[in-house]
C-alpha cells in the first residue's frame, strides 16, 4: 500500500470523525470507532471523493467498511483514473 494514500485517508478520517489519529488503526471500522455511524460514513465517502478527485459507485460504497478496504479501493480508483 502507498503510505501517502494511508496518511491521506487517515487525515480525512480525523477530520470527518473528529478523533485523534492514533484511534485509526489498520483495522479501524464502525466497530472500533464509535463516531463512525451511517451519516458519518456518507460524510467520509464525500470527503474521500473530494480528497482524491474520484467517485465511488453505490456498490463500492458498501465495500468501504474499514480502513484497509478504504485505502485499497481508493488506491485502485486513483490508479484507474491515472490510466485514462
């Protein structure tokens, strides 16, 4: 994984959830972050789309359930965008 993507995702999560960065582990999810409810999930999606200038489809949004999957899918979207 690209560490700059990891850091940027963490930064977005810190802003959206208003939590310290040290609360965001590689296994961070709605189970481990109390602030991560359904409304904040959508705020996170919008913030990530803005941060990376990408767009997640409805199907993909349902897969963005933890930090690792967010980083992985964001990286894939960024790579796909670069190939155009």
